[in-house]
C-alpha cells in the first residue's frame, strides 16, 4: 500500500512540475493547436501535454517495476516499445500532420509490436480471429481517446476514471502489473489536469491522447490473459464503454451523412451535450461522472458470482448508451409519450410470457412439458424484454403519433412481432420434431404479445387523443406559409379543437416577410428554442427543393412535418402517412431507416456476388456467342446519371454490331441483329454485367430505372419531380421493368416516372424483396416463353 501511495505521489508531483516545462517548450518550438472552424478553443494552445504525462507516468512505472513483476518481461518490453512508437507517431502528427492512412499504419504497427512481444509474455493468440480482435481493441481505443480530446480536460478526465477502474480491478484480481500501470497513470493525469481543465493552458495532443488509448487498451489485454471467460472479458469493455460509445456514435453519424470518419468536427457526444444547452464545463464533468460510475460498476460486477447478471447489466448499459446516442443525434420530442410506450411494452411482454407460461406448464394442454418453476425463467425474461425493446426501437415502434390510425399502428406491431419471432426461429431452428415445436410455441407467444401490446397501445392512443383534444396537451406547432394562410389555418383550428394544436408562430419562404419567428434557414434553431413538436406546411414554396430542404431538418431533430392532402403533388416521391384525427399527411425525412440502408447495401454486395458466381457459365457462354455471332467488344458502356446527379458508366452485353459508346452521352438502344442478341434483349440478360456497377456502389439491385444522360436532363427540365430519382441509386431491377415499361424513349417516360415515384414513396426492405421476387418471376417467365416458341 505504501508503494502504491509512493507511485501515485511521484507521478502526480512529476506532472505538476513537468507540465509548465511542456507549455514553455511547445511555445518555443511552435507545437501549438491553432483555433479553427471545427475547434472550440479561441487561442493557440500548446500541444506537448502528452509528453509531461508520459514522462511522469514512466518515472513511477519504472519505480514500480523495480520491485519486480515475475514472468511479465515480454509484456513489459512490448508495452514500452509500443508506447514509445505511438508517442512518436503522435508527435509527428502534432508537428507536421499525417494522413489518416499513415496514422492508422502507425497505430496498427504499435498494436502488433505489443501483441507479438506480449505473446511471449503470456498473451494467448491461438487463432487469427483472436489476434484480429485484440488488434481491433487496441486500434479502436487509440482512435477513441484521440477523438475524445475535443474539450478542455475531457480526454484526461475520462482516462483518469478508466485508470482508476483498472487499478481497483488489478487489486481485486491480484494483477500487479495492471495495478502499477493504473496508479502511475492516475497520478500523472491528476497532476496534468491542473493545467488541462477549463480554461486549458495545454492540450494532450495526438501524442498524448493516442498514448493514453494505447495504455488503457494494453491494460485490458493484460487482464484478458488470466481472465479469458466471456463474462470477465466484459469488465474491461465496460470500463472503456464510454470511449467506445463516442467513437461508435461519431462513426455512425458521419457514415449516415456521407462524411469521412477521419474528418474532424463538432459532432462528438460532448459537443452534442453542449448543443442541448449544457455549459461545456458541466458537460465534461457530467461525462466524468458517467465514466466513474461505469468504472465502479464494472468492479462490482467482477466481484459478482452470478455470470447471468453480468450479461444483463452489460445489456442495460448498452441500451442506456444507445438511448443517449439517439437523443444526442435527434433531439427527442414527446419523450414522456415514448417512455409511456416503453413502459406498456415492458408490461405487455411480461404479461404475454406469464400467460404463455401458464398455458404451457399449468394448463395441461402440453402434457410433455416439464413443470419448471417460474423463478427459473427470470434471467431469460429479462433478456426477452431487452430483445423486444431493442427490436421495437430499430423498427420505429416508439415513433409516437397520437393521431395515427389504430389499424396502421396494429399492422406495424404485427410486422415487428412477426420479424422478431422469425429471427428467433432462424437463430434456433433445427429440422427435428423439437424444431417444429419451437415454431409452435414461439408463434403462440408472438400472438399473445400482439394481442396484449396491441390492446394496451390502443387504450393509450385513445386516452392521449382525448387528453390532447381537451386542451392541456396541445402540441406546439410552427406554420410555414404566408400571413393569409396562417389566418385560414387559425380559423380552421377554431372549428377543429380536437386537433390539439398550439401555434407558436410562422415562418415564411419570402425574405421580405418580417412578421415571422425567423428565416426559413433558421428553422432548426427555431424548433429547438420554442420546443416545437410539429411543423405544418401550408404553402409549398417556389420549387420542390424548398420542401425537401425543410423536411431534411427532421434528420437531426425529432419533429413531425405535416402537410394537407391538397399539396400532395408537391411531395411526390417522399414517404408519407395519412393521419386520422387531423386529416393531414405526415412527411418522413427519410425513406428508410439507417439500418435498412445498411442492409440494402449489404444485400446488394452479397446478392451481386452470388448472382455473378451462379451466372458465371452464362457470362462465359454469352461472351463466346457475342464474339461468334455479333463481333466487336463483348461489353458496351453507356453513360447514365445516378445518385446525386453523378455520371457513371454502365456495362451491358453487346446485342448488335451497331452498339457503341458515344463520348459524353449514351447511344440509344439499337435493335438486336442476331438470335443471341434477341435472346439477351428479350430476357434482360443484356443487363447482367450491370452487377459490376452494383459492386462498385454506383447502382443497387433494386431502385429506379436509370435513363441515359440526355433523356434524364430533358425530363428533369420539363418535370421537377424527376430529380427525386437521383436521391437514391438507380436499380438493376425496378417497378418499371417488372411492369414491362422498359424502353428508354420519351414516350414511356411519364409511366416510368410514375412507377419510380411510387417506389420512392414506398421504399422498404419488404418492398425491395417484393420487386426482386417479381423480377425473378418475370425473368423465368420470359425464358419459358422463348423456349415454348422454339
């Protein structure tokens, strides 16, 4: 104990003494972080704080090692070598800058050095998967702590909480090396934070933040050596869960917005807390408290003898961080109503299980079922509740609409429960008799969930609708339109008190209109300031883009956009839902949820690879016959306009000697001149090479039918709605081709546009599946038809 106190004191006093030296040195050699648009500090700030932390930590660490750590020589050598390397990489990045790729190589090499040396010291890497997971752990934490160095004291404070957690864990697990590292790091960070807390006089820099991520990651690996069970491996993950949460949040939001993950920005969880109106210093201390609670809770779980509860607590923490992330990315509206829905779902899920338990084990209907006490199911029931809440969340069951048709709410619930039961069956099904029994029992439980939750939700919708209609729950609303349209709406609301709308003001498309809450480009700011839950669009604006720009605000703020059915033509191609009480249409800012977009891209990749492999004989036969019967090149490249109006080449099989690629445009299709060319055209096999464009990410398997450039430009000029087709990737299979409207000429353009807009309005995983199956049926129908003709 005296040794630990000595190490803590030594590293603390060393940091207090060395940090002012680091400040002077950084100013002398111009190691400064200059202010910028993506940064929060206003003056050039020294960057060599990591050097003071490293040296202070190193002094205490060396003293601790002097007492001897038996059998740890390989790990210690690997750790020191890696620490010096990652610090050097960070110094170069702080001084002259490095590309993200170069920095990643440095991080990967650092992790490899530690793991290779550590293997001799006891780190077990029995398979490539083990090594890959350890690499991922190390590199992720180096980047996560680097990302978190975005506010005064934030990275150093989070690292201090993690080091405290590891120190306690090392004491409990009798891991001497972890204790020495943890206590040495705590003292160094504590001394450094005197100069790093708001207002910061020095920053860690990339050298310091990546060193901290490396050190904390190495301590987690060291713990995993002697505690390899899945339940114990959760402990380091829980200690470091906030850094993992932050980097996952940033990666997800930047991926969703189409930005580079390596690009700096004010979109971290700390920045989002400040955007909610919390002062930066309070946001930092709030995150400290979260990390401290996680560190203490992790150690309490380590002491717990119940492995099931370790998993359950880990799941609860993950769910809470997920909810926090959703709230930070899209400010929750109707939070009380959402929590009410969660509460009744928990009640319904448990009630359904109790009824199912009584039916199966107490009713006598299933004579072969053993009589298992209900208390034995408690851990399983907790997992079941989390499973349904998570599934309902990602499927949009907590998107609260009090004026939604109940039948729509019920259908959505049935689809969600069916998906949940289907996933459960797929994960646990076998082809024995027990597998069939599993389907029966899960189906019974699913029906009970639908009946109970459906009934409870129906009661809630009715009660809230009545509550709002009486006045106390009126929804704060901003109107978009002119003063005349607002007067018309006010008179309409007077006749319809059941709409429960409280207008807080108006926003106009016209800059000269001064009797408004603000400008149209300030809408997001106005929604937040006035705590608005609804935006009602009374006028469409000058063009279709005006409406889309307004609705795009809903991607970052949880607010409902509504429009009257009379203006429906202005929102063609956008996803809408008809509402019951207000007789308006709700406009969705996104056509599909983020997980659906990810699933769509994954199915595009896997589907195109599978079809190319299965169709390889067809590709080879087509290539040979094209060379023999038609001549020329096998593939012809046409220029098309795709997502974001970007021009790209689409490869198709040559069906005629006159097929050619005209630079800058696209040759219209020429009639096939051979039997094989006619077969390719009639069956659609001509388009088979488009799968390569799908692999490149230029197309999707399902999407709007692509048009050649000159036709697309002309149609967009004559019909503004046409441009909405460029908001998603064009598709190899689409409603137009399934319906037989496949010509690229202008005579079918209106039919194709109508079908493409219909697809955009109904985009979903289910819609894509239906179109794909219809396309396959059409393909084989053509094959059989041609065969019968012969």
